[in-house]
DNA sequence: CTTGACAACAAGAATCATTCCTATATAATA
DNA sequence: TATTATATAGGAATGATTCTTGTTGTCAAG
């Protein structure tokens, strides 16, 4: 069964990092995997609750911090109001629209300037690139007015 | 007098943006100008209090939001615990050390990839680049151990 | 210079995302 | 299956930021 294979993969992924396998952790992992984009903590909480109604919000935060510290997920802090998390995938950056507050995934990796491993003698482990402005859709709306 | 000139410059700078000139705003502006790097809201609050002991923290937040929305200062959100502000100067990015929590100004502008004005049809007004890792000093300390 | 309208301010309460605390439940291991 | 350490649920605590209200100050017109 395919579904079993996926579960096995997730479990192995956790075990490799010495993360104890729990139903809550599997649900958080699956939620992030299924959507393949950034989700807010509350969105993750609600998705996990669908399968595990008694889960606690504090647990979601603890699991996400654990995953982040183990390099499984990346925290997106483009909007100071809310925190987002996403699977650690290919390098990309985020664009926040001042108007509609939507966050778009954008990719500047082709410019290769994000591949540097150090600057001024400081060792770079991670990079977050946040772009701000007016998105395509909101520009169109404004043009029509 | 030089000091008067500086004050006049700040006042003109505010008037150009239709920002009403008040003692509190002048103090916030001077604090940021004098240090020429990012300051936390609390640091700004304390510096303003030296000259105006009755100033309120809420006022500092309001002034910084006003300055930010008028493009006079830039908000630095590299550390989710604290907010920083700095004068809108030359383009640069920030580096947060995981160990000592210091924030360093770094400059990747020579790579020219931060000069793009749009991506995927979204109009770019601002860019924040946050680098994370271990700084020069902490690397040295670890090597000695 | 005085005055009036309206914005800015001080003080402190309220908000809300996130973290902390503790007793209970559960996963991993022998 | 028993043991031990860790994870979780539930709820309280934290703390940066925002909001509210009555007062004060700015600035422009007279």
C-alpha cells in the first residue's frame, strides 16, 4: 500500500534525526508534506486536529521547534503578526503583498548569490530572503480603478 | 551653530513627508541618526528618555511605525523576540549569530541580485535579507576549546 | 500673538502569539 | 512486560505590541 510506504518514510526520516515517533509528530509532518507551501501555526494546528481532536496547541509549537532545530522544516518570519512553517525543500524566498497580505513563493536562486557560505568571516548556515511590495493581482485591481 | 543645522535638517526632513514636528519625534530621529545601526525599540525608548523622561513607550512605537510607513526608517525582523529599527540608508542585510545573538550588518549588494524591481510579475518595493549562522568571534572561541 | 481644530501624547489596560509548568500518558528498550 | 525518560494536554504566564481615553501641543488662519 502506498499510504503505508509514505508513513514508513516519515518514520525513518524522524528516526534518522533521533526524533521519537509519535502520532502528533506524524500528523504535523503529513500536514506540511501535503501542502508543499508555508502554513501558519494555526493552520497546522487545525489540520492535525482533524485526525487528533485532543491535540494541544503547545504541542504543535514544540513539534515545530523540534523539526526546525533538526533541519526538517523552515520557519518563515516575513509577517511579524504570524509565524509560518514549511518543509525544508529547494531554496526559495518569499514575497509579501502589502495590500492583500498574501505570501508568494518566489525563486531568485538562478541569480546564485544565495549560495555563499560565508560573509565577513561569519559562517552562513541559513538565509531568509523576504521581498515586500504589491503583487500581480493587486496591481491589476488598482489599474482597473 | 552646527547643532542647529542638524535640527533644521531633521525638521525639514519630517516636513517633506508631512509629518508634524514634535520633540518626541526629533528625539527618536536623533537617536537613530547618532548610532547609524539597528537599535531595539527598548534601546530607542531609553535613549529618548534621557532627554525626555516622561516619554511613553506607546509613543515610541507609534513614531517608529509612522517613520517606517513614510520610508524614513527600516524595521529589522531577523529575531522574532525583538524588533529593531535603523535609518533608511544604503542597502545592506543582517546576520544573526546563533551563539551570541549579536546582529551584524553585512553587505551583499556587490552581487547585484538585490537590485531587481520585480519577480513573477510582483512589484518589489523592499527587500530584507537575513543570514543566520556562527559569527567570526564565536567560531574563534569554539576553535580554542 | 491668540485662538481653534485636530493630531500627538502619556498612562495604563488589553491583546494575542508564544512559552512555560506540571501531572499524566506514551515510546523505546531491554 | 517493566522501566525510564521524553512527549503531551491543559491551562497559566509572559511579554512585545497595540489600543483606549482624557489631556496636551502643533500649526495655520485670523
